[in-house]
C-alpha cells in the first residue's frame, strides 16, 4: 500500500465514525465506467456505486444539466415549487403508466421506504408483511422492514407489527396477508441478499392476495429501478401494478434523490402536513434525474441492459467453480460453489476490477448501464483468471 493510501486511511479513521470500517480504496476521479484512486491506479467499475451510477461517472448530459441548474437555482425547500420537480414528477407518472400516480421526493431509498411505511398507517391498519433476507434501509422504520437479523438485532426494539416470511414462498405470503394488513413490501429481486430472484408468478400472486384483503402492495425498486433489470422498475415482467413504488439509487444518477410513488387510492392518503423533506426534490438532483431519464431513453439503455446481462451470464455460467449466475439485466449475482466471494472481490480489486461480495458465496455486479461490450469482455477475462487463482489457493 502506498504512502498516499496509508495517509488517507489514517485521516479517515481520525475523522469519521467507524460504522463502515476503514475503506481500503480511496477514489479521486472517474470517467464512464473507469475510476481512479489516489495513487493513479485505474479500475473497471462493475459495482456502479451499488447500482447507482447508471450513466457512470461524469456523463456529459448529467454534468451539463447539473452545472446549468446550480447556476440558476440550487435549493428552495418544500415551501415553494420549481420547474424541475414538476417535470420529473410528470416523467415518473409516464414511466409508471398511471395518471393517478403522485410522487413524494426524498433523498434515499431508506427515506422512500420510511415514507411508504408512514403512508400505510393512513389506511387505519398497522400490520406489515415483509420478507426474510430483504433489505429496505437502515433508518429505524426501514430497518424494521429489513429482514436481516444481523442488522436488526443491535437496535431492537424496532417498529412493532411487522412480520417477515420466506422470500419466494407464495403459500407463506398467502397465510401472512389478512384483513389487518396495511401493506406488503418486497423487492422484485433481492439485491443485498445476493441477487435472489423469486419464482415466476410470485409477484402476481401477492398482488392478488393484497387486492383481496385491501392491503397496499409496495415494490421496493431502489436497486432494480431505472432500467437496471431491463425494465424501468423491475416488476413489469410479471404484469402487475403496485400501489406504491419506492425509488432511489439510479434515479439521481449519482446525486442523492429518492421517490415514493403512490397510485390510485394510495395517492390520496397523505394530507398537507403529514410528511416532508427539506431537500426532497432539490432542483439540482431533479435536473440530474431528468438528464438520466433522457439518456436512458435516447440510447435505449434498457434493452442494452438485457442484452449485456445475457452476454455476462452466458460467459460466466459455465466456468469451473460457478454454480449459477442469477438476476436480470445488469443486476447479477455470480454464485460460487465454495464460500470464496470475499477472496474473489479482493483479488479482482487487485487486478483493477471492482465488484461486491454480497454474501460468502455470491459476487454481485451492477455496472453502469453504459458499459461497453469491450469492457464486458475485459471483465469476463479478468474474472475467469482470478477465479482460477482463488480456486487453486
């Protein structure tokens, strides 16, 4: 490790709280899918800021939109309107395909899920059904929805009335949803749990159960949203219509922006004064989001996401030591036969490729949607080489 890296780690430890540990890597710049660290070493980014940088780093459309906006209007709070927040809301209505859709803007996925939980209380019910292994955020309400004991245990007691059932188990969900249920929240693909894909028909069945009992169906599209899976939100392949969609990550194209979109009767539950966010719908973040949506459409990046995901799956699925590659589009989990994901992650970083070890046996990749086939070929080549090395050790 160089002197610059060591000094960066020392300064980090001396100034920041230890909730993340001390990062081994300090990034100073980026362009597209390439990042550069403090020592000038370059990395192929196949994590995308955890599925956030859908257009990579320093995309000209985002840079232009943000620069123009910050010169014009930086912040107004929620006391006032501005053109960008209305235009972005209208764009999201179109993407959802529902004129009844109404948008609440915030800053993150956790806040979007907090807003959904709070909105569900306006139904007069308090019981919530979530899934085991799910990740919905770390603030107290979102953490209560999260189905991972390791994250929940240190902070109990959490919000009461939330039950967790096995993900992908239709019968367990059918048993859990009743006339006291305010909402059901789930990811169309569980990202943090290791890119877990439910069986076909799972979302459609849950939609029927929710409709039968008058419960709100909330799809957490924080990680699957904004074209990552090849669809705008990640649930479309099941042909369902959620009552609520939560978004963040890719929505802002790297700037902090979240949204809770409510449709139909759910869109009328909040009344003036029920909820708010000082920075929600910030003009600069909205400008970035509008630029992101425009580029996604113009460059047909949703269809490219599907195509590139298929290329990666085909290339890696047959490698020795790999049991399967799961997911959709450019949200993929590479499942290893042995618990070597952390070793793979570290070795890949040494070789200039950034990925995430979601679990002990799953490498999660979520590269920018602008990734090229040449960069995919490089990733596959480096991954195969590193995999062989790690399996030999």
